C-alpha cells in the first residue's frame, strides 16, 4: 500500500517567529499502519518525499526522477514496507510539493520568493509531528535519516524524545564544521551574485541558473572523496566527442576538457532543471544553522531525555560528516546514558556512500528496526562479521545529489 498526498496543516509559525497562513506538506506513505510500526524517514538536502519506489508513480515524482533511497526502503528491503508503515515528508522550504519560496502566497497571489520566513531543522521536525498527528501516528517505531536528514533525526530526539523508540542517524553529525560552513557560504554567494537572482524574486523571468549550477558543483565536490574522484575521473580527458557548450574563457579551447569537468557540468545541468535556487539557499541555511547543543549545556544535555536506542552509522571516506564527528556524538550519547552504537563502514565513496552502497547502509538499519541494538554486534568497522543477508543489497550507483 502506497500513497502520495499533500496535506494543508493550516497556519504555521516558524521558530523565527514569522508565520504563513497555510503550510502544505507533500508526503508519501508505504505499507500499512498497525499502531506500533511507523517509521519516519527524513530526507537529505535536496531530497523529496519520494523515498521508495511506487508501482503507480507513472513517472510523476514531483520533480525528483527516482526514489532517492529505493534500494534501502521497500518490500523486502532493509526498511521493509511489507512490515513497517513508512512515512516520508518533504521539508518546508523545499520545492517538491511542500510550501517554500517558490510557492504562491495566499496573501499576494505571487510566489513568496525571499519573503518566505527563515526555515530551521526544528521547523522540519515540527511540521512532521503535525503531519503524523493528522495521520493518527503517535509514538514512532523509529525515525531514520541521512546527511541533514540525520540532523532532523537528532532534533526529534531533543524535541520529542518520548515519541521515538529507536533512531538511526546516517552520515551526519551534531553540527557542520567550519570548512563545510565555508563551502556552503560560497555556494550561496554563487546564487545571490547571479544577475538573474533579483533579490530572490525571479519567478516569471529568467532564473539564476548559472549561480545554482555553480552552487551544486561545489556540493558535488563535497559529497565525493579524493579516492572516489580519482577512481571515477583521474586526470583523463573527456574525449573528442565531448565538448563544452560554451568555452568559459578564450584559452580553454587549447586545454583538455577533463572527465571531472564534464561530470560537474552534466550534474549541474540536470540539477537546475529540477530544483529551485531560493530553496537551495533556504535548505543549506537550515543545515548550517543546526547545532544539537543550541539551548542546552551540551550535546549530552540535549539527548538526556531520550530513553530509546540510537544507532549512528558513519563512513570512513566521508569528509562532509566524518567518523570522528559521529564518534563525538556517540560519546555525548553515552554521557547522557543513551543506549547507543556507532557503526563505522569502510568506504571510499565519500558522503555519497549512504546512497550508493545500500548493501552496507541497509543491514544495520534493518537490525535496528527488527531487534534494536541488542540484535547486532556493532563493531568498529563493518567487514568480517557483516551478516550474510547484506549480500542481498546489491549496490546501485544512484545518487540523491545527482537526479
């Protein structure tokens, strides 16, 4: 059983103090609700509610071409929709059906643009709680998310600790480090310095595609590791048949158009067709703003009220959210007496690993949902004692950050 819907939650006040008269939330559900089997999945930066494949999709996925975690969520998959009632909602500020900057304001009849209120991860969590209330879901069997979706999970643990039995935080951290903050700053400046950005009120006219393309290229570099980039591209030329649509400067024609350049240009071209520039500004600011300890004495203090189980999953090649950051979060959870396990996966795929290696990300999450932390031997690195069933999760090289 799958559903795709949009619900109007009515007037919504953001944590900034600003309100909008109507917040519509796009969501999808999978499976049948039995009262104690609900799993909330929180999407990453440019994800949508389309987390798993739907037999009736007909190609209409609100702009996102494929289910972003379809190799982890679905019938017989790690998050088994034959057993669990899975809910995934698009976050406020995005552009995949939930109200955001590109949505029409009921008060003006025009797109909000940058008049849309500032959005935080806390606003995502509060909108999800309201949605679940409307769906009749109280306490969650689990809440799971990757990347900034993992921050969304952490916010659930500090904001609604009694509503979550188990939590899976994948490739995430308690906050971004200064290097990632800096790169996000440059990405946003690429958008706002595009002449077509027009202060965020570009709807109905030329859009800031060049700025958004540059911003997304910076993002792709952040999501890959040195090893994965070397393996994928090296210093190879893209070949005689591959040419730039436009030469960036007169001297460029003399030098080779490299595979890594071609890849970045291709991904940027696809991205500007499916995502809104203002939403990219809003979503990255929400991620940058998140700090688990904000309003608390420490990360441990923020987690102290959570009495469930917490699984942290990190990847060795990920320099966006490092294994060291995940371990620091695990230490905070231990200090707060939270039942926690940190599962480190050997991978050179970078931050993209939780999407492109479902055979590694899936089994720990499956065990978490089925038996909790006691049902799995969590080791320092995934490897020799990886359960045999992990072999059924065949890697499919798809990426939330690509399409």
